[in-house]
C-alpha cells in the first residue's frame, strides 16, 4: 500500500519524553535504521539538527549503486542492497528507486579472474547478467583506457534524498516520529540507560543509534565512537554534454578512483578522489581540482572537453576503519555510554550499502545483542 501521503516530519516544540530507540541523524543511514526498527515494532524517534532534509552527505551524493565491491565485507552489503533498490514492493512509493542504466567497474587486466568470480556470484544471487569484457575499447558508453571491465547491466544509481524520504515515510507510518531542527547536545548515562539531551527537551531511551555521518568526527558528548572517524572531502562536477552524447552507464575505475554517472538529460556527474582530510563540512569547491577532474576523466568520456560545466559540489563523508569480518560485524561501534552505538563510517559508499546495513543494524539493536565492535 502506498504511504506517499504520510507527513514525514514533526514541528512540535518539544520532543517526546520516552522512546525505545532514538536515532540521531536523518540521512540515508538513520532513515534506513529507523525504518527497519519501526517495522519491528520499536517506538522510534529520529532527530536531525537541520531544518531541511539532505544537510549531510546524503543530500549531495551521486547515489551510484552496484553489487560489486573490492572489499568483500562491503560487497556482502551492496549485493542485497541492490536487490532492495530493484524491488518495487519495498518502497512506500510503490516504485523501485533504481535507475538501471548499468554499472561499469574498470580494473587492471590482472584482476580478470576475480571479476569473473564476482560476476558469477552476482548472477547466482540476483538472477542478473553481470559479465566481464576485455580487449575492447568501450563498454556501455565508457572507454576502458586499457582496462578490463565488470559490467552490471542491472545496476545504476538511485536518488539518495528520495530513498531517505521513502524510508522516513515508512517509519512514520509504522509509528516513528521524525523531528527536524532538533540538535542533540549530549547523550548521558541515567541509571544504565541513555538520556538524550536536545535543545527541545530530554528523551529517555532504551537505546540510541548515532547516524550522524561526517559529524561523527567531532561528536557531541556521549556519541564518540570507539574507533577514529575522520572527514574526507568529496567533490563532484555536473557537466552538460554539448552536442548531446549517447547515454552511458555509471562507472568507477578501480585503478584511479575516477567515476561518473548520468545526472539527468544530457548531464553527467564526474568525480575523482579529493584527498583533503579533516576538512570543515562547509568548505567551498576547489576549482583547480574540478578542472583536473575533467582532464582525468576524458580518456573514459572523450566528449568531456566539449561539455559545459554546470556546477561543482563539495561535501564530505565520514571515513574510518573498514568493517572486519563478514557483513554483520563491525557495523556498530560502542561509545562508552551504555546502549549507545555509533554506525560505522561509510568511506564514500553509504548509499550502495544502506538497505542491508540498516536491516542488520536494526536487527542487532532490536535483539539487544550487538555484533562485535570493529
Ligand atoms: C558528493 C558525494 C557523492 C557520493 N556518491 C556516492 C555514490 O555514488 N554511491 C554511494 O554509495 N555513496 C556515495 N557517497 C557517500 C554517501 O552519500 C554517504 O556515505 C551517505 O550519504 C552517508 O549518509 P549518512 O546518513 O551516514 O550521513 P549524512 O547524510 O551526513 O547524515 C547525517 C545527519 O546527521 C545530522 N546530525 C549531525 N549531528 C547531529 C546532531 N548533533 N543532532 C542531530 N542531528 C545531527 C545531520 O544534520 C545530517 O542530516 C557520496 C557522498 C558525497 C558527499
């Protein structure tokens, strides 16, 4: 049943005095966790300091999703997440959010056997048609620049803000309350259970899940994760293809970290690593890096030098240690306050993992037994 009409946030002056679980942060991670907890019957309160959605990484993200990842722990989250993004039955809108334009992962030819193995795994799990191409110049509109490519025709991109909104609507329909413009000031230990101190009142909670993204690098008292989280800049540009070029898949080149995706009619988002660490979250775009990105991506998208620059967007994500072991371990970190956990840093990949990460985090919190910290 569609829940598109469900109002998604509350404007009450005060937060409720009690909750089973308080989720701090209404980005894609907090929304995934809140949705999954609410559908398990937990009384959930979601708090976000920003008045408008999309204040953090989620609001700036390109939303590329694919089943493949070099890191097996991330791949274990990305594969079922892609299945969720493809399934219309999982969404309040009744529509699958995936734009299945295809995903091309370019790699050094030496990685051929590993990519073929990955393709077989993806196809067995998703009934998909992933395959490896080598010895060709181009795949799905992407020039391979002497690399080989894993092509996932059933992958592509989602709009992260839409996905987040859909999950929050589902959470509200299941009884959750979402409060915007409410900043968490501290989380304290009151007799073994957390008290969430906000600028709109105190909430006594059974548990707290912190999903504050890059703010975890400089957390409020009581939300400091046990492992170190740092901010790292991510900068992308949108260009307009002039004259219009044929459509292309999303792509990432594992050799260089360069990537691109379609971004609307005749528009493409391009990016490459911007290795600025511990940066302020509102740092302005870096024009030299934007220019270098065009040159660096031209071997893959030869029409780029003719394209019109539309805008450059700079944001940041939280970076931390990769999760150890399988998918269920390392997703939550202790904070030193009983029953208060911080969701791991997503290292620039929080959208492609969010459906399955949210499910696993919610299951762990609901069970009261958590996977071991990283
Ligand atoms: C430009 C860019 C491109 C990207 N492209 C991709 C991609 O193609 N594919 C992919 O998988 N990933 C991509 N990512 C990464 C992905 O977007 C992030 O990993 C993901 O959005 C992180 O979501 P989050 O919910 O954890 O954090 P955020 O979206 O940052 O949300 C955190 C929320 O916490 C709130 N908050 C913080 N402190 C407090 C407080 N004290 N009290 C209350 N609320 C608080 C903030 O207001 C914010 O809304 C990209 C990121 C960027 C920046």
